[in-house]
C-alpha cells in the first residue's frame, strides 16, 4: 500500500468526544514554565491598565476606533482582580485553546506524540507572546476562543459550524484576528473533506466575518453616530481612495511583513528563514500526498493573509506582528501534519522533520522565557520608585520621559503613561505626569549630581518629584 493510500484510510469517522485532559495538563504546565518570569508580577502595556483597573471611561475611545465592544463590557465589571491572577487565567486560556485544537486536529487517537508536539509548537508562537502583554484586556476574548476549541472536542463538525457565526461576532469584538483562530478549529474538525465542503466553509466564515464587521459598524452608528470604525490618528493612516492610493500603500504592506518575519525569527537571520522554508516544504508534502488536506490549511491561511493585506492597502496602516497569531497556528498545523505524513513510513525525511519540529519548539521556548525576563529591570526600577512614594505623603510629580530610560527601552515601553499606571498599580496612588499636564505641576526642582543616573528623586514641601534624564545611549538592543 502506498503512502497516499494509507492516508486515505487513516481517519475513520471521528468520535465527537475527544480526550483533552492529558494534553491540556502537559501544555498548561509548559506554558506556566515558559512564562514563569512573568507570573508573579506580569508586564503590562500602558493601554492595558484600564482593563486591570476596570476603568471603562479610559477604554471608551477604543469602542469607536477599534470596535472592541466585548472588551468594553469587561471593563464595566465591579470586581478588580490582581494582575498575576489575570495573567495566569489568560495563559490558561491559551493553553486550553492550543491543546484542544491539537486534539481536534489529530483526531480520536488520543494524546499521541504529534498531538502534544503540535500543541507545544502553537504554544510558542511569537505573536502570542507579544499579544500576551495585553492580557487584562484580551482575557475574555481569548476565553471565548478557547471555549470554541473545547466545544470542538465535544460536538460534531456540523454543530460547530452552526455555532461559528455567533462566536465570530463575539470574538471579533475582542480582537480583529481572533475569528481566524475559530476558522482553524473548524478546519481541524472537518471529517469529510471535499472542494465543495471547503467552499461552503470559506463562504460561511467570510459571511460570518462580514456580519461581525456590520454588527460593530451598526453599534458604533447607534452609540457614536459613526457607521464604521475610523482609524485613530496615532496609527498614522493613509487611507486609499483609488488605485493610486493602494499603490502608495504598498511600502506599508512590505514593512508589515518585514516586521512580522523579523519578530517571528527574533531578529536572527537563520531563524527568520527557517520557518517559511519549513512551511513551504510542508505544502510540498501535501501536494504530493494529501492535496485536499493541504488545500484546507492553505485556504485558511490565505483568507487571514488576505484580510491583513486588504487592511494595510485600504487603510494605510502597519499591522503589528501580534495580529498574525493565526498565521503561526496555521503554519504549525501544516508543518506537524506534514511531518506526521512523512512518518507513516520509516525514512530519513520523517526523522529529520520530527527533529526540526522539536528544535523549533526548544529554541522558541527558550526565547520566549528570556523575553519575559527582559522586563526585570523595569520591574525593579518601578518597585524602587514605589517604595519612595510609600515613604512620603503629598503629591507625586513626574518630569521627563520615563519611557526613554534604559530599563524602559529594554522592556519596549511605548508611552510615558506607563509609569503613572505602574505606580498606581503598586501603591494605589496617582502620580501627575508633567509631560501631559504641565499646568498641574510646580516648577521642577534643581537636580544635584544630575549626571549620576537616569532616575532622580527629590522631596520638597510641594511633594515628591521623580525626574528622568534618559541617557543618549542608542546601542540598546531593540525590544521584541
């Protein structure tokens, strides 16, 4: 019997009830170890703090400019939970999603080697790592995605597709590319593949996605009086109004993919090219042995890439690497399945493929572990400042750009707003950022020995002054 004939008999009718527990446990332990340096005191991006503090008014503008209505509802809660708990729940949801998707994709055979390795490979997604810095905001959205994947272990593929439109609408209101993760689950659950079925699934997904967009537009129209999601000015959009505008936005499309490949390879040239080469080789295997199966995965990946391309060319914005979490998931499914196909017969190709997958998992696991550790200097600096605040009463004033000091650059701090939020998290007190509200600040006191460091603390009768004088060192490594 040839390899192609073996594959045609490989998947009998799948059981609707797939064993998830053992795979989930392995991935849960793995993801907690991988993010261990971030568990006790998680790194939080400046625009994720409103979700931590349940500050709905601070998030309100994102309902208009990003359509994040599910996230806004989450901000309306009364209970405020600690950041470490939120991050643990977020990572647990991510572990549940990748474990469930791996179990569904590999079928009723149980938690075999390929099931666990697929879940591990999806777990070490650089995009998932980057987006996890907004865990307070995205926690409910990822929980919805994980729930859909878990349901796929319990219901039929037909039932799952019936549920798809509702889940797409809800997840779209959390993050724009989350619905593509739902599509990956539906593709993994598909039992009887055919071109007609694939066309129907793609049509169902595209219609569901369009319905999600229209739903958000309609809500914005009713609430904000704007039928649409206008792009915020800080993203520097250059909307295209014709062919000339689309052509003018092509450099932004090129820059988008440059950044994505750079981030996925952690800036290391051999690693940047390794994943695309593995993915290309996987689709060669599909073309030779399982064309229809490969076509499903190619279609899902292509739909996601097409949505990104349309957004960049039409709106003229750079799509961040964290939005490409779907691409890594589809790539992982393709690569592991191709290696599984090659492993049907004893030979060097299957062995080399398995070793390559394990190498990727190991390297990326270490890189992500180190990524979470690179925020330690920022944690230490801000905790020291929090201790200074606890020693005194009165107002706290911040002068200078705290996002430009060495520890902030290393952590990729994107705004001077991050420090006041961080100090509020640690002390419960609000510091006044004099860059934003100079009218609320007294004259900055004179520094003594200003050249001895970047952070200076002065106490006067007016209050506590934190003065930042960033160094001119531009040789700091670019944060991921």
